[in-house]
C-alpha cells in the first residue's frame, strides 16, 4: 500500500511538472488576444484583423490558421496567413497584409457570410492556431460567436384573412435588408396557391400546385400579373414569400390567406330572423352572419356590437388593402350580411347586438368557426 501511494505521488508530481513546463512554454509563445470578426461584421477577408501579443523581448516569425465552424461541426470558413514577424509586446494585425489563402464552405452559411458579411442564425466557434516558426508547439485559441436572428421578413398586404375586391391585388412585403438590393444574389420567391375546403394555410402552400410562382424578385411588391390565371371571386388563396441568397434559404414569411369579395360559405345560415330571436338560440357562423328583421321600415343606420365571453366589445380592424370597406352589407329589404373577417375573431362563442335607427335592440348568440 505504501509503495502504491508513493508511486501515485511520483506520478502526480511528474504530471504537475509536465503541466508547469507546458505553461512556461505557452507563456513564451505569441498569442491572439483579440479579433474584430463578429456576427454582424463577418467579411471573410477580414478574418485576420487581430491583436496579438509577443511576450518575449525579441521578434518572432509566425503563421496563423483560422477556422470558423458551427457548433455542430459544419465548416464555414478556413484561412491561412503568410509568415510574418511579430515585434515584442502588443501588436495589431491587418488581415489584408498577411492573408495568403481563404476557403469558404459551399453551403448556406458560407454563401450568406460571403455575400452579406453577416452570419446566419446559429452558434459558431472561431479558432486561431498560431505556429511559431522555429519548432515550438502551436497555440490554439477558440472564441464562441452567437448569431441571433436579427433579420425579419413580414407580409404586408393583402392582410391575413382579408377580403379583397380586385382580381389583381398588389402583393407587398417587407424585410430588414435594403431594397432594391444591390446584390443580384439576394432575391425573393413568391408562391400563391388556391386553397381547398378544410386546408390550413401552411398545408396549402406545401401541397397545392402554385397558382402563381415567381422565383427571383428583387422588390418588395408585385401587382398580380394579368397574363396568369385570374383570381376568382369566392375562392380563397394562400401566399408566402421566401428570402433567398445565392439560391440558399435565408428565411421564410408566415403564410397568409385572402379571398375575393363575393365569397359565401355555404354552411352559413341565411337569413336569421333576429326579430324572432329570444337571445338564447346559438347560430353557427363560418364567414358571415346573415340576418333580417321584420319591420315596416328599412333601416340604413344599424349599430353593430360583437361581445366576447368576457363582456368586451370587439371593433373591426381596417384592412390594409381596403381600409374603408364596411363589414356590413345590405342584401335587399331589411336583409343584411355581416362579414366577420375584419373583426379578427378567434373561434368561440360571441353575442351580436344590433340596434336599428329607432334604437330597438336585437341580440343573437353565435358560435364562430374560424
């Protein structure tokens, strides 16, 4: 037992001496003490814009190798410097004066970095390996780089679930970059599909054949082309914009829907007699609430209030593509259609309160199926 303890002590002592020797060697080597390569300033040719420190009193000749990779291991960039001399003490290095070779990965991360001087969202590791010309072991220093999603891509008009009254609406969107783009590799792809009953918008985009597909747009707006299949009244459409760089996906917008005016969901009841309603019947509503009331006069000044389960009144939201459109339409003598899409309601139970020009109040409970 004593021999084994003595043997363990000798091994421990030897390891401590070895570590001390390595530390002393490292203390005399040139080290990278800073860099200016960041997720928002990632020009590949500036990867050697560095600060280095030479702790010895004499100049040293070194070479540096840089590698940038994702935390998962996928390569993004590698570069090597030409041999150069580092004076004693602290020194700033200009990448342009020492860069000898540069290799950028043929993937989305490399292509986007090369074109925009920014990093796509992800966690990276930037490593510098310093070789002292003279036989010393190289030093290797790694820095984490975390690129968060600082970009955005939003659809603007027609607004989601809106009703438009033209067959060639303007489709517009916005993103965090510059438009028109000065880089021809930065483009947008617009896809528009016709939806079928029961489909969700993302499902329609993924499964249906494009009604309109434009792969390389450089603007933020397009008027629906007249030389393509016309949009039809009553049909519902889904659309999405994808941001591409050199053919690689950068980001995708949400999928929005719109329909042309005149669409009527066949499941909606026509017409509910609100003058006979006792206030406790529940009417299923899918797109519009059709109602009438039997009076001897035709009211042109109805007041509408939609009340949610918390007793709060909900007001319609103006649509970007049709800001002055009324949600209430008269369909003959005392017959009305109340479109619910401008109210942006969630599926659930609501109370519709209607008062006519003489102040007579009607109340109907509905179950809205969004």
